[in-house]
């Protein structure tokens, strides 16, 4: 059995591409994989996303706007998660990421409302849930998990194989389908770790 923890900037471009790579690798592996999606953000992750988009990193107004959008997206995710569970919350965030990164729409209340409609989530209940202490507690729980794993940047991925000793890995930075497939499908004694490998033994 495998378990994957994926720490992600909820609207980051590299995180969106990495999410697709992980999902495709899991689907192709046909193995039992418990998958945890943990949206998080800090000053470093936000700056990294600005750099990845080739936007000016010294623009304070831009940084503040993207920061607000990022933390609002995290709060949105947790509200949907509390209402509808992990699976629909992931669908919500994937749709949000796709609109921002594929369709080049900006994060906005209108965009969130559109996605909630697409997923048949009642906006009135969403707004109420979003402002409860339970949403803040859910966000805090993920923050503590990030501290426990000592995650400082996104995307960061942890892959645990509970059936084989010393076959657990971390991928720090952008994820490829090939790297995840290697972690899921190659026995530990057959794995190769060159200086350019994205897989790091933990």
C-alpha cells in the first residue's frame, strides 16, 4: 500500500501541472494509493509562483494581490472539504487551477461561484461554512501537517511504500509522471538515483 502527501500552492502553475502528473501516475499504476492533497502557502511559495509565471517579484501590489487570492483559495478549499468531503474539494481546486492556469482567468468571487455551481455546491451554505471556526481549524490542521513534514516550498511530494522497507521518497519541486511512476512501480533494489534524479530517499 502507498500513501502520497502532496503539498500544493492552491493556484500555483507548477503545482497544477504536478497534480496532473501525480493523478496520471496513480491511475496508470493500478496500485492502492491513499492520496492526500494539502494546500498551503507562505511568502516563499508565493514568490516562487510569481517567478514561475515570469512576473516581477519586486511589485509589492502584485505580491499582496496574489497572496490574498492564494489564502482565499485555501479557505475556499477547506469550506468545500467540510461540506462535501476530500474528493469534491480536490475537484473544486482542480477546476479553479484549470481556470487560472489554462484559461488565464483571475481568481475572483465570481469565478468561485461559477465553479460551485458546476459542482452543485450551494453558495449560501458555502459562505456560512467558510466563516465558521471549523474552517479555520481545518486550515490550522494542514498547517501543522506542513510543519510536521518540514515543508518550506511547493510543490513538495512525499511517497510512502508501507510494503517495502527504505522505499519512501520526497520530490521537492515540480513533479513528473515518470518520477511518481518510478516511486510506485520500481522495487527499491532496482531504483537508480543519479544527481539529476528528483527522487530523494527519506
